[in-house]
């Protein structure tokens, strides 16, 4: 657009320059022959007036062009900032899928072969459906949309029972009421807890590795969520139910409150800080939280006299991306949490810590390599299952330290199909000092979406 405008500007100069030189020649001729033709002087004067008018028109056009150019530059800058400052509030959007009128149906999944050490979740090499999900999207009214997810199979579900994933109404651009795009959006329904950033890439089609980190914090809750962009900052705040018994309602009036603030100074860097608190959960009725940590749900560690328990956590995330050598990124995060309950017979309060660093480098011919190191630890011990079987390392077994180093290689046929393979070393110890060294993992998987 700017080139076109500049092109028009150059064309406008041609008649003006021609008129100017014509006037100059006429004036010179008029002065040399003033005595011969008095009417010529009047004609020259008229031409000078016309030339002055043309110059005024040219100045006005130049001012208009400059104003329009500035507006175009502002629009381009705003568009670039919008592309580089997206709010991270949910797993990546479902692919285009199939349209049935206004309703869009899509899906994703993964099938593979997994094997772990003798104390892992798959000691015998098993073919398995790692994931299978269907997504349904539809506009409701103006900027209000419906989003639904049905989980046919997930890694955490040890059977093929169909479960509900996310399901919510999304009211977008409420901030248009005061003339601002994207500052305020609202969701109501069942949504992921917006804590940290790893959950944004948990779907197998989006994860460069097969495994997740040791902490692997994620979960669903029914409630309300507000999110939006404020320049280079973005935010998400949610108030949701936290019970893991039925995933619908708590048996306590305290709700889980989660918030995340992100900052994206440019296309190469992302920063965010997250915090959450489950609220008080009933040890007898809620039993467990719906928030996952270490491949198991938070639950009461107290004795029979315990009536409530709660967990609070904070986390910081940073991501850097580069375009050299076909592109890649490093994502690192770390956090701390505290478990507490009101057990009258013992002080069960304890702190726990975790971190992870992941790197991905794209290679020629659609290949890529990936690696991740992660660890979680607590002096008093926490239920941390990792690649182990729940029978061996779930509650009441407590782990003081567990680490994992994953190495992966992948090939992307397209955005909708990839294959990947991974070998991961996992080790640590339980609260009794017993080593955990028989859970190493090997897997290969094909991930897809439509």
C-alpha cells in the first residue's frame, strides 16, 4: 500500500514540474518582449496563479499521503504485536476438521508402542492408544462460541471409558464495549487450570516428546475464567471447582483460584508467572484434588482425623526461540508448592520443589531432535509416580526425589501427522532411602489430527 501511495506521489510531481518550467519560460519571454504585447503579461500572471494553486494542492496531497502512511505503519505494527502477544489460556486450538453448517468437528490422537523397566507402568512392551479426542466448536450468538471436548482415551485413563474434557462457552472481545480488542474475554464451563505453560502442549500432536516432565501439572475444573491481552502483557484468572471425585462440584465452599501473568517483549522471548491454591478440600468426600502432580492427583496425607487438606503453588516460565538452523526453542520452568492439612494427630505440612528444561532443534528434511531434564523433590516426601506404576509408587508411598532425562527424535510429515521416538532415564529414591532405578522408558508413537 505504501509503495502504491508513493508511486502516485511521483506521478503528481510531473504535471507540477512541467507547469513550473512552462511558467518560467513564459515569464522570461514576457519580460523580453514587454513592449510588444501587454496582454502576454496578464496571461503569465494567470499562469503563475494556476501554478501557485497546483503547489497548494500538491502540499495538501503530500500531507494526506504522510497521514495515510503513518496509519498504515501503525496498523502493521499493531498487527505484528498482536501476532507476537497471544494469550496462553488453553491447549492449542483444534484443527480445521469438518464443517457441518456452523458446527465444526475435529479430532486428534496418538498410537504407539511403550515399554518401561520392571517397576514402570508398562513393564511388558505394549501397543496402546495413547490419546483419542474429539472436538466440537460452534458459534452461539455474535462473539459467543461453544467449545466441547470428548476424551475417548487418555494416558492417565487405564480403560476405554469415555470422559468429558473441556466444555465451555467463550464470550470473546467483551472489551469492545470500551473500544479495545482482546482486553477482556470470559469463559464459563469446564476448563484447564491455567497454571504454568506445560499443559498447553500436553496433546501428543503438540508435544515434541512422548513423555511429559516429572511435575507435569495439569487438570480440569468447572468455573469461570477471564483472559486477555494488555499490550505486550497477557493474563488469565480463573475460579474453579477442585474436587477430583466427580469433577463437577466440591464438598467445600473454598474454590480453586489460579492466575497467570505473561509478558512477551518480542517474538523470541516469553515470560510468565503463575500461582494457584486448591482451597480446602474434604478428606472424606473430595478425597483427591482434580489437579495432577507427578502423574498422580494431590490427596490427603493425613490420618483418619483429617477433615480438610489444601495445596498452593507458584511457578515461573521462560521460553526463548530462534530461527537460525531451521529454528528451535528452549523452555524452562521452576516452581515450589506447599501441602497442608488439619490432621489433629500430626504436622503433615511440607514443601516441595520442581523444575524442567526442554530444548528442541529442527533439522533439515522435516526431522527434529528434542531433550528434556526435569526433577521434583521434597524432604518429607510426596506421592510422585512418574513412569512407575501407581501400585508401587502411589500413596501411601512417598518419594523424596525423582528425576528424568528424555532424548527424542521426530519426523513431521505435516502439521497433521508426525512420528517420534524417545528413550528416557528415570531415577530417584523414596522416603525410606530405597532407590528408584527400574523405570526407564522407551516409546515410539504416531501422532495425528484432522
